[in-house]
C-alpha cells in the first residue's frame, strides 16, 4: 500500500498513519508477538503509546524490550521507568544491562559497539520463536540523516534507500539469528511525535548525548541538515525522505529481478560464472550480494568485497580462492563459484553427483565419470586423491549423492564379513572427532557406497575388470 504521507509533520495525522501501517505491514506479515524496543526517549515512547491500542485491536501480543547500555547516569532511572510502563500495562518485560562505558579499549566506536549489542539483544529476545518481529522508534529525521551519512560513504541504491518499514538483520553473536524489524514511524517527523506526546501529557527522557556533535550522526542532525535547510531548501528533509522512498521502491524491483536471475545462474548453491557475467553489471552485483546473504555472509556483502569477487570472476578462468570472513572462503574453478569452510562442523548439503561433472563439497572436489574396469588406486588410508570404481550395472538409473555421515550409517566393507558403523571405521583410522563430519560419504539412498580414502562397499564394488564402471575421484582441495 502506498502511504498517503511521505513526511508527516502534523501530529493530528499520526494515528491514521499508524492504522495504515497496521494493515500494510503488521497484518500482512501475520505478526502475533511483537517486541517493542523502548529506550525511554520520546521516539520510542511515542511508538509505545501509539502501537499499544493497535496491537490490542488486531490481536497482537506486545512485549516491552529495554537494553540498558550503562552509558549515562540516568540509565538506571530510565530502565526502571520502562519496566514500570510495562507492568502498569500488564505487558511482559525483557531487559539486559551492559557497561559499555567501562568496556575494554577497542578500535570500534562506542556507537557501533552499542548497535552490535542491540542487535544481539534483539536476537536473544526472538530466539526460539518468542517474538515474530521487533518494532523500533526510527522516524523520518532518521531517514534523512541515514541517507546523507551513507551518501558520504559512496553507498549505492540499497544504502541510500536507508531504513525500511520492514527489514531483516542478523543479530550477530554466537547464534547470529535473522531478526525481523518493523519501523512504524518512518514517515513521521520527530517534531510531530514530540507534539503528539505533549498534547497527551506523556513523559519521556531526553538523552543529552544526542547533543554531542563529535558524534557524526549528531553533527549531521544539528549542523549539516540545518545548513542545508537554510542555504538550499527549506523543505530539504521532505525531499530527502522522498528520495529515500523512491530508491526503496527501485531497490525492491531490482532485487526481484536479481533474485530471478540468481535462481537461473545457480547450481547446487554455487554460481555459474559464465552465466553470471552475461547479466548487466547492476544485476551481477545484486546477485552476488543476495547469494552472500543467502549464505549468512552479510559482513562480506559490502561494495568492496562484492567488487573483489566480481573482478576475480571477470579476470580469471582458472581456480582461485578469496577470503570472505575469518573462516569462510569463496572458491572458483573458473566455472563455478562456491562458498566453503575448510574446517566446518556445520551441516553440509547432500548434493547429487552426475557423470562428467566435478563438484565442490566442503573441501573436496568430486569427479564422476563412466568408465570400464577397475581404475581405483590408493596411496594409503585417508590419503587424497582417492578413487574407486563402482559396478555401473548395480547402479543403473539410480541417483548417487555426496553427503555427511548420518547417525547409524553402516557400510559392508570389502574384505570383511558383515557390516560396520562408519563412526567406528573413522575412529579406527584415528580421524579426529572434529573432522569426521567433514569426510564425504558417497551414497545411493540409504546405502553407503564408499567412504573416500577409507572403505568401499562390497555390495557395489566392481569385481569384473571388463565390466562397465562408475569411476569416482575425490581430491582434497584445501
């Protein structure tokens, strides 16, 4: 739904805009449990008093959230005020106290540290499905400041579009959960919210640190925007909000196109580089960003790193690797671009393997081809490259895949009677516990055909050197 107001300065129009937001976002997203991020300042208090009756009307359970950063003397008083606000309205209250003021010295700014702590707190509050979304009190002035700040950093449309009424963020921390944020006040000015509160004699706390112009956002708010208003346009903030809204719409449309193209150029969670490079440059960048977000690598989805990836894809048809984070790398064989963790303990996907193709699984390159006779050779237990030849007749019209070992997996090893647990085979081979789930398992349905470097199943091993075979080679690529 297109909002009737882009930049609302009229306190009397606020409640109608909130009703509009309830229909366009809260109802459409089927939100039933909503966290309200309340700091005690005017913006968050306006959010609380405006959205509470709406929640009760459309059957949403609100929960009050308060993070005490421990930065100011009045922080404790504000925390008690917000807690009493929740209790007096019979609402659940989640809080957390920090001591950022006395944190260990760090290159990270205090503002960035506080933001990261807020996101972690949001993640903790939404964990285990406790909340469907969290509402924050960001307003139209925040939109203007964010647009200008990001413009100075050379942001593209996605950055300049700024804050959105609905968005998703990663919480960071050990769990790094995806958190849904809603911002009901984005079209409303700070002055209108203050007026609305005053008309109802509602109390709030003023944060004096917002006057500190050594903080870049405050400098933008108190110096740059007033200068622009006085020297360029009296309605500069309205125009900036208009630009942000237009870019949000354009960004959404371009992302739809990029998502469609990403689906067309992807194979087993990898990107087919030649197909990527046939796209317009704008779609190439967006597809890579969406691909990185899909792998929970938002920290690697900035302009600089995406451009590095793109340059590597454009300028190299040979294999290469690029570090994306402390543990994660991007790898290319000149044709496929894949993300992998060389020491991962996380679940790796089950991937179909088909003749005449090489796929990357974890840190292994796996090649399968049709052949004749036994071509397997081994340099020793657990040594790579490893290869085997399977009976093609027994696997005719069946699907082969590579996957991690599963609980209870067994194999009927050649040279042995009966079956043996894969876990025991790896233990006997002295494979460290942290590496056992990284060993590829070649399977056909529930049947384990081969543990590369270790054991082959006698049920599928090729016994006749003249028979048709499926030859598989596994190479450790890192």
